[in-house]
């Protein structure tokens, strides 16, 4: 079952001191939108939640059976046929 995450009003975005986060354009965007940003210490992966999530995702990825991937690859010709011939480029059951 999928859950959606609600964004509490007290939640602050965080980012490290990488150039993609410290660019003037990024800072201007946050100021314009009146978004407060959590000051973050560089080189602190232990505090970065996404790093922990990547670890979880890596374990899940490693546990996917090869046959699941092969079945998906094998289904591509059928999927393409349905999209092009039956759905005429529209949505399909896939």
C-alpha cells in the first residue's frame, strides 16, 4: 500500500554547500518564495536523510530477482505494440 507524505509547515528544506545548492539563482528562488532553508554542515552524510534512503533502496534493488527484470524486458515488444497500435499513443493498462 502506498502512502503519501504530508509536508508539515514547520519542515525546512536542507542542502549541503555544493555549488548546485549555493548558486545565486537557487538562493534567489528561496527568497522570492519566502522559503526558509536549514543551514547544513558540509560533509555530514550522517545527518542527510536521503543518504539513508539510498541505502534502503540499494538493499531493495539487490533483492529484486533477475527474473522480474527479464519479464519486464520481455514484455517491451507487447507494450510497444499496445501503445502504437491499440492505444494510438494514449494510455494503456500497463
